[in-house]
C-alpha cells in the first residue's frame, strides 16, 4: 500500500487564524480556498511512498533535524503565484533565511531517495487554488496584493500524509521531528 507523503512546517493556530482573516475580502473570487486548518509550509513533496518505507523516512528526517536550532520565518505577502502573470494559486509568500535554507537542505538530503520534486524552494503557504476557467472569464484579473508581517516559529518538522475523506482533503501528521 502507498501513502501520499510530504514534509512541512505546521503553522500555529494564531498564524492560521490571521491568514484566514486576511483572505475574507477575497471570499467571492473564483478560488477554491484551502481550509485554514491545513495551512502549512511545504518543505518537500514526496508523492506516493510505500507504507513499509515510511518508518525509515521518519527516522532519517528526525535524525537530520534533531540538532537544528529553532528559528522563525516571516510571511510577508499574500499574492498570486507562483507566476503573477500566469497565476495558479493564492499564497502567502515569505523570505528564505539561512536557517530555513539549512533546514530544507537537511530534509532534502534525508529524503533524497524518496523525493520526486526537484524545484527551487520558495517558502510559501498555499491559501487557495484558482478556478482557472472562471478566473479567465472575469475580464480584468483581480489584484491580490496584501502586505503583512507574520512571524512563524519553526520548532519542528512534520511528516504529513495527505488523503481525501468524504470529498475533503485531510493532512495527518505521521511524525513530528522536533528541532533543538
């Protein structure tokens, strides 16, 4: 059996709440909004992993991040992305600091045998996915450009399983790998 796995940083409740509040004025746009409970920063999407390989993956990631000091990241902009000229998402983007780049490198190396996604890491939280056809029929594209300063503590890395239950996406934290 396979499980759909990704590695990420879970956001604290207050950060999720603040992001959701910032989105209220865009509620009528043709966007499939993500449930705020699911807001996270993806470090690495692994795709489908064999069930028997998950414990080894968890152990490798846990060991890789165990001596990484805790730190903060800053989410500073809600915008269309990844390409504002051909958007697919509404996301909260952030700046990549040295600590985050180090954490990403450790996680990427620990999961290297399982990783299927080899993209440049851009820290962000996906807030919604554009309903492409409805978006294209709007005529003039709406502007989504919200400045903010949201500090997010990073004290652990989560290994998540993604599944769909009763038509709703759910993420389950299979392993919490604490930082130092």
